[in-house]
């Protein structure tokens, strides 16, 4: 397994895990802040209040914005091995996701692991 977002993953606002859509399919794509979209951030800080935040000044002192996003993991060349982990900035909550195959081939979509 590697940090990898493979071609063929559901990648629209309606189909992406927790609607964290990024058109470039970055493997680590955090930066979906409450005050606006700044995709492409790869570092967040888990704060004492339970939130996940970016650090606008680079110090990690939790004075930034709530920050969520998605991390993709997969085996190279095996799109159905893909997993995603989403992070909600306001609560620091994470969800696990995986793909389902259609009968007859193809990808049916993403489903929350806890569903």
C-alpha cells in the first residue's frame, strides 16, 4: 500500500468521499477550510479542542482555520484496492472509505466503511 490516488476513482463533488473533490486526484489533499477552499495542504494539526486545523503562520499553535480533506491509499495498478480516509476539521473525526465493484465489471462507487 502507498499514498496513491489512481485514475478511475469517483472524482466529482457528488461521488468523492465526504464530497472532498479534487480534480487532480492528489493522494494527500487537505486544506478544505471553513473559510474557503485551499486544496493541496499536506499538514494539519490536531488541537486540544478536538478540531483539526491548518497553521496559517506555520507554528502549529492551533490559531488557523478548521481544516479537512482526504488521504488516498492503494496498491499500484489495482484500483479496487483503493481506500480513502476523510478528516472533518471541526471535529477531527475520520471516516474510512472503499470502492465497490459492479457486477459485470467497473466501479460502483465509494462507500463509508462504517455503513
